[in-house]
């Protein structure tokens, strides 16, 4: 049999080549190459080299790259089905969120919606629990949010606005400069991502909000690029996508813990005060989330989806994997 030429898929990633997500993306690419015997490779373009985060959906759909990371909060109308998992549901476990997200994204309704945009879902990323990084006065209670200049995104950011914050539109990759030059007082962030982006260098405190988990960003492939792969290559991509969930869940839990320890101990002379919101304040945040979940349901209905059914199914997935974890432990510990 003649040798089959290797296939190289280009991958666009808006984030830097460091931190938990970068490590996971590298693992994904290496695992695809290993399992295919070098027949299928992924070439990653880091740091928004080919497109910025707010152009990822259309760039992947148009074939600027074959694959890439999409953050749905930049495309609330087109990717309404995906943005469901960025709503503040009562779960703080990264692995549970990833498993529930994966099942949601594999559902026929979501797959059909993506196919119309020339996209196919491969696997889920996550940014873990939502935190608040501040320079100067810290956020010790919800009352402290009022009048602060805060970089917020998605539903979490909108609720900061509901609580009296002055929202500033800025990507997480520019938050360092915003905090450094005073455009921001605080920035919505995520534990290990904040370390990767070195935001501890320009902040004084980190507030754990104990409020939902941001799991709705993921790996997508151009539908035509997927169709060009052989059946065995497609199977490898599917298998690695499924295994990626367990790998990333373990990776995020570990890297979040390590990041918090490093922030507490201090990095090159930079120490962060770690604050945890009170249970009553966190409960108030969840209460404030309900109207936004209802709003999402209505927007999904307007897009031809069954919003209420999707919310109920996603809640059921969260319960299912929480019970599995409690019953059997995490997959890597079994």
C-alpha cells in the first residue's frame, strides 16, 4: 500500500502559549498526532496570530483556520445554544461542568444549529470559577461592587452592572494594561488564567465569588475541514475530544489550587489578598442570576430552540455528574 500523506490541521488560539488552557491544548494536539501515528497533526497558532477572540467564529467557519477556540460570549446571537453553559448555575466543580457541557453540546439541537454555521463541536474548555481581581480597594461584599470600573463579560458581567458597577468593555487579554493604567478598578477573571496572564503583577486582591463556573468555550472545527478527513481520522478526533474532558477537569482542579497557593505565598514580591464572599452574598448572586437564565430561554426560543428544555436538560446533566463524582470519585482516581 502506498504511504498516506499526513494531514495538518491549523488551529487558532487567542490566548498565550502558557497556563492551564495552553497546556491542555498542547496535550490535545499531541494526543491526536500520537493516536494517528503521525497521520493527523494539529498546528497551533497562539496569541491571536491569525484572528482575535471576537473574530473566531467567522474565521473558523470561513476556513481561515481549520480549527480553533471559540468564546461564545462574543457571539451571543449566533452561538446562543453554547452560551447556556456560561450562565451562573449552582455548581463549582470544573469536571462536572465540563461533562455537562460536553453532553449539552453533543445534543442534536445544538449540533444542527452549529452545522448551519459550518461548524462542528469537538470538545469543551473551561475557565473555572469566576473571581474578581482588583487594584486598590478590594471587593469584600456585594456592596463594594457599586461604582467600580469593572471588566465583566457575559451574564456575570451584566449582573455586576445590575449591582451598580461601571462596566468596561475589554478582553481578558488586555485587562493587564487596563488594571495597570487605571482604566479598570477590577476585572472578572478565573484563577489559573489570571496566573497565566500575570495579572497578579498589577492587582492587590482576589475575591472568590463562589458563584457559578464559566465552562462555555470550546474547540470547534470547520465542517468542510472535518468532511475532508478520513473516517479513522474523524474517529480519533472524536475520541480525543471525549478524553480531553477528563484530562482538562483534572488539569483545571490542580492548576487552580496551585495558582491560589502561589498568589497567597507571593510571586516575585507580588502578594494577593485572597477574599471569599460570604454565603449570603453568593446566594444573592445566584438569585440575581435567575432573571438572566429566563432571558436566555427567551432568546433561545427566538432562535428556534427550546430554551426551557435545554436549561432543564443541562441542570439534569449537572446533577448526573455530581452524583457520579460523589458515588465513584473522579475518573483519574478510580
